[in-house]
């Protein structure tokens, strides 16, 4: 699992998060943020290899999240950020690109497979370094005994 990249998905739509979660299973370790403040907290805590960012978010919009990431003084300011938004006007795209977005996809114009392709091509273009890893789900200690309960007899 060492070659699985860690990405941060910033999306407030539960249906799309669920769809992306199923699509990314086994490909990426993924953390999800539902608003801009949570996105910044998770970004600072886990330093993802890539951010998939919606623009229309509660508490802090995606433009502010992108500005915050690019204003950092450490190397994480260069983490690729792919915007995936319902905002399809040129002015929104231009603003995101001027703030440092690596890519811009309009939700209504792309499939989940196209999003995955964009993620894969972006990650493939990165220098080969040890990818950050998200925390694993808690697992029982190996020393804990396993109880095997036989089925009831009738």
C-alpha cells in the first residue's frame, strides 16, 4: 500500500463524495472535507499529494482555500489543486487559474472517470517522492486473542 497516493477531496455534496469514495477505493487514500475550514485543517495536518477542490463551499469558499494553500511558505504550497466545480464561467476558471489551480473541471461537463484521469495524469507528472500517507483506520492489536464462536446446534 506504500504506492497509494493520499488525496484530499473538498466537496460538500454527500452524493458526489460517496461516488468518489467508491471510485477511489483501492487507488488512493482519501480524506474528505465538507467545508473550507475543514479543508485547511486537514491540509495542514496531513499534507496530501493532491487536492480535489469544489469552489462553492460553506464557511470558506474554494477560492479562499486555494489562496490559503498557495500563500503557504513551505513546500506544500506547490501541492497540485484540481478544481471540480459547477461554476463554469470563464471568469471563475480564470480566477482559479490565476490563484494557482493546477486544473479546472466543470462537474456538468465531465464524468467521474475523467476526474480520475486528470488526477492520475497530474500525480504522474509529480517528482517521485515518498507520498504522504493518511492515517490508517484503527485495527486490533495482533496480540489480542480472536474468539471463535461455533454456530448454535439445533
